[in-house]
């Protein structure tokens, strides 16, 4: 079968180690299931793997791809829930399992004709969700849902700031926060991205670091060093920053005086539980919120998709079309 494989790691030239190869179809262990993939989507996690960040060299080669949708052997359309973990080890929460992984960390990923995953990772694909949209769900939308609702306690009427409006998690956060009845402010580096945020539901969009019309209850932070100071300054006393990533760097000035004096909460979050994934789908069904697809590539031209992702020019998700069957 065809597969896009990370064969080496290079921080400065990550795509040098990404090769399209013919590999054997995977065997199916007991309790697991084979999925014939129709679509997958690109995530920054794939780029970090190719750069050698957070993915040990001894786990190379690895088929990349964290998200995907397709058909089981008996013809059922499914979305792949991307976390492989044991809730018991996480005291009831899969994401707290010290041994948790997402697909393509310990187990081969979705940039292939077939994948095997635990049977519990098969989520029935709703008819109202296209295969392209379904492939964009697991990492970005599941993460955004957990960040805001489970970790930060978002409720109707809250004021939310989303930093870096055009990223996958950030754009999902905008749509989900609006679906919950929040006022949503966003930041983005250029006018095109600010307009994109407005088009998908943001109430107002600003340049990075700009003063907001009011202080907010929650900041959704994925950028890190570049926006951290602005995130803390934008919070009302007692407000919350919820963070799932630090694409601009992890070593921001903590500003501890502001944190304790304003009684701010800083909460980490990563991926989502299976229950939260289903809840996210319900919110989407009721509200009409959907992933925005920037464009699609094939496995054969997946490098072009990665080049667009690395450039940061995409608005919404980049989908990999693996099969023509829908």
C-alpha cells in the first residue's frame, strides 16, 4: 500500500525526510480494526515529527498523519479518534494517561491507504459531515472543545480571546465559542487572516498585541512566546488562559506578579477524551459549525500540502485525499 513515511528528521529541512513509499498492509491485532482511508488532514504535529521535536529518532521510520476518516472492512464510514490511551491509567481521563499517544507517535498514522486502530477509536461518521470535514476533526476540533468547555469552563455570555485566528485549533475555537453564545475576539498578523476569522464567526479581529474593547474571561492560547504577554494583559481579574501549544516558543515571561495579583488561572490542555469528541460532534450538529477546508492534496503531492502548512498561508485545514470513494 502507499504511505507517506517520516524516514529521517531534520529541523531546518523537515520535508527532506518525508517519502512516499510502498509498504505492507498492516496486520490487525485482536481488539483492533482495519480502516480503508478516504481522507486525512495535515497537522503541525506532523511537521514537529519531521523536525525531530518531541518524537525520538528511534521511532523513525513512522507513517505520519494524526487524523483520518474512511471505511471499516464491513463498509461502515468512520472517523478515527486519534488518542490511544487507557483511561484507568489516567484516573478516568484518557488524556491524563502517562503512556498516552496520538496516532503517528507510537503507531503508524493516517497518510496511507490503510490503518489499524483500536476498535474503540472508530467513531461513526455522521451523514451531515463530509469526508473532508471528518478528516479535520480529531486533533483540531477535539482539542478546541476540551480546552474551552472541559478545562476553561466556557459558558454562554463569556468573552473569549483566540490568539492566532487562522490555525486549526484556533479556527475551531472561534466556531465552537460562538456556538456556545460567547463574544469572540481574535488576533491575526494580516488582514486576510483577520477577515477569515470574521467570516467564520468572530465578533472582532485585531492585530497581535492590540488593546481589546474589554477584558476577557478566557484566552485560547496556541502561539506561546509571541502572544503570552498580551494574553495575560487581556484577562479580567480571575480570568483563565488555556493553552495547548506554543508554536512561537515555550519560554515566555511568566509575569508572576500579574498572575497572583490578578488571581489568574493558567491551564494546560491536550487533545480530548472520546466522550468529549462525541460531545463536540453534537455541538456541531446542533449549531451548524463545520471545519473550514483550505484545499486538498493527494498522497502523491503531499509535499505541496506540507509546504503550504509550513508557510502558514492556509486558512483552515489542508486535507489529503487518499481515495476517490466517498
